[in-house]
C-alpha cells in the first residue's frame, strides 16, 4: 500500500487539513444534492483487507488521483463539469459511522472501508452514472490495495458488473417511458 502512494503528497493536503466548517457561509458546498426525490441507490464498497485499515492520507491521495471533490456532508463527490449545482453523479463516504471524513484530523483518520453510491435519478442517465462510478471505484480499490465488493458485499465480478449495467439500461428506459407519459 505505501509504495503506491508514499511518493505522492496531495497538492491539496493543506486545504484538506483545514477545518470543514467556515465562519463565512459561501453557499452550497460541492456535491450538495438538489431537493429532488430519488427512488434507487446503487452501491459499491471498497474494504481494506482483513487486519488493515485505510489511512486518511492514502484516502486523500486516492480521491485526488481519481478527481473526486471533497464537499457536502464531509464526503467526496464526482460532479458534472460546469453543472455542479445539479448534484453529484456519485459520492464516496466512510463506511464507519457517521459516514463522513474528518479532514481536520487527517493523521488520525482510519476507516475499514469506503462506500461508493449514486442516487437515481441523478444528473446523468443511470447507465452513464454507473459507467462513471465503476472505474473510479476500481481505481481507488487498486490504489488502496483493497477489496472491491458489490452491494451485497461479495467480491465484484464481471457477471455482477454486467447485471448492474443491464439494470441501469432498464432503469433509463423506464425513466424515458415516464417522461413521455408525463409530456402527453
């Protein structure tokens, strides 16, 4: 684990270590979700191997390498470029309660794993969101030398990836049908 990340110090390490709360309200934080209902959550997990934990400094480096933005709720998000106000495509949270990452205590931050999740409907089609979340989770898994698991916390295999991809296509088709009905 250390040889993959040790030679790289995140350029945002100083910013990440700054207090999460600011005395000046600058409006919504990156990743704030619009107040719209969702009907589905799709999840992947990245777990540290048994007997190990994911350390805060490694987590920040991995998140930065894959382009995630720290923001709303004290977690990381993938946003649509130029349309950040539409909410996250997907987010990455701590699986340990309360689910956020306290970057003020980066040295003491340790977690047994991460949860990648997307809520549907979101700013992209379900299939596009899945195709965005999956490679990021896979890359974080590699960077942290962890275990990538599906929603049932079983190892993620190609058959499950294909199944979820098909579910996302079906979800998108149903959303299109509902939109057509609503516009009649």
